[in-house]
C-alpha cells in the first residue's frame, strides 16, 4: 500500500501527466488529446491556480454522479472510457519530455471534477481498507488516515481537504445498500483501477494567449473562462428551480428597475447557463444577494449567516413573494438592486482586482523583508525566498478572494447611505465625485482584514469566518472617516422599507 | 555619513518604483483619459516603454548613489584601491569624484560589476551581495528590453528574442510595449517590481 501511495503522490509532486500511449498534439501547440491512467488525474488542481479556477465543487452522489459511480464499478477496465466524455485540463508553462509526458507549472481541471472526485474517493477507500472488505468507517479514522498519508505535499493537502467525509460516507452507504456494486468494489484490484484509462483534453493556455489579440486576458482568467464555459451547461438544481418557478414575478417585481436600467445591456440569468449570446449576463443570485446584505429582509445575524449561501437567500425571496402588503419593500429592493449592481461593477470588482495585485506585491515585499514570520505561511515563505515563481504562487493563493465574501460586507457598511432623489430615483448620500475614493478605501480596508484573517490562521473554515459578526465589523473605521470627511448623512431608507421575514 | 542616508536612498528609489508601477497599471487598465481612437494600443505601448526606460534610469541612479554611500560608511578599501593614505578624510563629494570623474563608469550591471564592487566595498557594507540570482536575471532581462528600445539594432533584437524564449517561452518577437501590456500588464508589473524587491533584499540585514 505504501508503494502505491508513494507512486500517486509522486505524480503530483512532479507536476507531470503521463499518458497511456503517445498523445495527439495540434500543429499550433494549443491542444493535446489522449488517454491517461486514473492515477494521473487524482490530484490535479482545480481551484484558484494560475491556470484558472473551476467553479464547481464535488457535489456528492447526485443523479449524474451516481451514474458515473455505477459506470466505474461496472467496468472501469474496458467500457468506462468509452461511456464517459473525459476530462478537460488547462496547463500553464508546459514542457514535453517525450510524446507521452508533459510537465507543467500550474494546472486547472476545468471539466470532469465530479468524476475525478469519485475516482479519488474510491482509491482512498480502497487504500483505507487495504485488501479487506468495505465496512462502516468513523470520520475521525478516515481523516487520520488522510492526514498520516497525504499531509506532506502541499498540493495534495490542499486538495484532499475537499474530500469531505460526508461525501465519502455517502458512497460507503450506497455500496452497502447495493450488493452488486459492493461486490464489484470488493473485487476491484487497486493496481488495475489506477491504470484504467480516461480520455483527456489539455488546453495549453500560454500558447492560446500567445496568439490572442485580447491583452486583458491572463492565464488565470483564460483558464477560468474555459472552466466556466465547461460548467455553464451543468444544472445547479436549487437555482434552476427557484429561477424557473419565479421568473415572471422576479422580472415584474424584484428586477423591475434593473430591467429598465440595464435593458439590452445586461441579461439576467434565471437558470445557470441559459444566456448563451455574447451579452453581459448576471445570475439572479448575484442580484438577490445584494439586497439581502442591506438588512431589508432580515436581522443582522441572518445577514451574516447568509454570506455566500444560496438556499437561505432563495427562501427569503420565496417567502417575500408570497406575502401581502409588502409592496413598499419590493419596490425598495427593486431600486436597491440596480444601484448596488452598478457599485459592484464600477467600483468593487475593479478595486478588488487592483488591491489583489497591490497586496501580492506588498506581501512579496514583506516576505523578502522577513516580515511574514508570524503568519501561517511564514515557514514556507522562508524556504521559497530563492524561488520567485513559487513564492509568487504561494502568496497569490493566500491573497485570492471570493467576491461573495467581500461584497456583502461593503453593502452592509453602506446600508445607511441610501436616499431617494427628487425624481424618486435611489442614490447614495456620497456624491458621484467622491465615490471612487470612498469605495477604494472601503474595499482596501475590508479586503485587508480578509487577507489578515486568512494569514493569521483560521480557527475554522473560511466560510464560517466570513459569516462571523466580527468579520462584518471590518471597514467600520474607514466608513466613519470617509462619511464624516464627505459630510454624508445617514438615512432610514432601509429601516423605513424593511420587512423582516421570519 | 550615517546608515540613515543609505536607507533613505532605498526608500526614495522604492517610492519611485511604486509610482511607476501604479502609473503603468493605470495605463494598462484604461484609467487615463488621454488615450483614444485607433492608436490607443500603440500609445499605451509607447508609454509603457518609456516607463521601462525610466525605471532603468532610476535603477542606475540608485546604484550609483548606493555605491557612494556604502563606500562612505567604510572607505578603507577605496583608499587602498586609489593609493590614498588611510588617514585621508573623504566626504561624499570626494568619494563621488574618485569613483566617477576620471572616466564614464557605471555599476548597474551588478553581475559584471561584482569584482570592482568587492574591491571597493567592505564585506560588512557590500549590500549588493544580498541580491538574489533570480533578481539579477530579471534585471538582465529588463536591460535586454531597454537595449532594444535604445538602439533598435538587429543585435539587440536578437538578444531580446532570446530573452523572450528563455524567460517566457515565447516563440515570436514582440515589440517591448506590446509585451509589457500582455496579460493585464503581468510582465510589466513583475519586471518593474523586481527593482523594488532587489532593493529590499539589499537592505534586509542592514536595518
């Protein structure tokens, strides 16, 4: 077993992909296709890498994933590779040692992440039970097995933490309840499973960018674009159900002002992937989240809890749409959404990108100056001082942000600055001229706190931390200073129009 | 002469580099209103090239001052090198004159200047030894861009193409401005920021 673990870890440690046979490489050096053994794809990165970020996490044994699991267990050796459409990967800075091997700096698994996680869980289970039959397993035993065997290589450690035990238990339970598949699993030979093939397409990002006239794309954004396009057609059930069911009411009530203001400029997407034309699009969730963070529908604590959540947001609006005598609230939300969307697009998104670059530079400077000793990356930093590329990657990984963790705090901060002007249009009490500096300061303060929290070491998961009241206090001093400096007044617009949904 | 003067030299240089990076990123991200029409990319590209040239000039000036200030902290080796008695009192002007006035001399190419810097600076104050190899490589790459922009010669172009291949695996030649704009200015930011990181590496054990 140790030999197998060492072999699969070594593949990741070397950042290589070795094909089963010679691969096909396009003449323009932008695409590679072929087949690889499962063992080559187990630990491919998929989130927040220089080669892009895949938006979809493994979501358990949903319908399609169950079919993949069954297909794997039925005949992984022969039929699986013909029944499965394969995986897609983006690579940055690849080198080709021979016609079977490629080495890379960064990788993003843009399509096939669900399959990979199923294969990985099966491999981990097989290694865990090592020649014995599948039995029930305790979470802490499994986690300790993972920690003992897969904690020493950073890339693997970062990936296996997303193998949640509840998802592993789901597969164990399924196998226990389905004798046929349980038998297949027990009979499965780990060596031949690891050598079973899957088809792979590789997009070589550098070569793609090299010939592109679009100067604004970098490897991360090009990889992410591919990942998002690959995943756009996938169903995300809860969003689709809510969006489809409430499309008419949302359009007529909640998004009334947004539709007026952004007519033919931005399309609202009620079902993920439904807008395919080359127009700017925004998903309903992005818009609804903006209103929730103002507190117009819920108490402060519920604002915090709903950070980066989907289902509670949909539930709030579902209930709101069913209620009588809430016209004022709905009208206010309809006005708030386009204003906050404008703020998000014009100020928050660009300033976050600017800040990310600035913080990356600043933290590199701190690394060189030996000022990161007290952070969780302190030890790693000191070993990477002579390797600029790796240092840059390490810092970028820790500086990266999720806008859905930051935008709600900004909205929460400015929730008292809404006012209706003479034409009944909603605006802020901060003048247009002062907004760039105001939002720049606010974004920097909140984002800085976010990075500091991450680097200080999180007591629990990042998602739990960003739902904490303390995190929502960030940017308070900056807000007060700017508000007083610009002599902006606070209003009761939100409280006047709020309707707390219990 | 105090250590503070050396640190001020660093801070001054680092601030100037920060300004250049910010200005360059404003250009790349279309935050300046004075570009327009069909020539926009070309105009942006020309400005970025100018900023690169400016960074090189600032680096040269920084290195020149640094050598003078570091020699002033411990001028024994300079006195030996020039045959002056050890009890000679040297001020900054005299040191500058001894180092630069007889002929055109520059130390910006640290790799090449290492032997002479070792002869002029005491080990304790030879901060140039703190510079990492990767930082020197990047500076050398910047100077390939700078040389091409200064001469537009066939030789300089060939040198630059080789540098593109070595550092970025590029197969075709790109005008420096277009190269600096690419990937939202990633190369521009990285290469110019390297000057600041180099300065920080030098002063890390000096504070």
